């Protein structure tokens, strides 16, 4: 349970807000607004209490769906610190 709280805290610090509560299920969905960098476009995050992991989904260039799964909160925090590429205007 401690990892879930750490994942939630890292998500809030990374700019994610709750989209749908955890309720009776085992996952919590979050979204990030507003997108300002390419990696941030339409970002969603799924915190899964069964697998004790987080998966971040985002739409990249040319509409490609990308995802990355994290097994520990520190890896998620490090990923947030990476420099994303800016969105190029066409």
C-alpha cells in the first residue's frame, strides 16, 4: 500500500489529476492537463493496486500511442524529470 501512496504523490507532483476514483476496483485513472510538450499530449496514467505498478499512456507524433510502465515510484519521478521534446507547429 505504501507504493500506491508514493505513486499517487509522484503523479500529483507530475501534474496529474484524478479522472475517476479507485472506488471498488483495483485501478485509478489520472489525466494530465494542459499538454505543452510532445510527451504530454493526451497523457493518461493508470495506477494498478493488483500489480503495484503505474502505466503512463500518451499520444506521440503522427498519432502513435505510447506507454511506459513503472514498478517503483522513484523510476516514475526520474522519468518526470527528463526533458520532453516541444510540440512543433506545422
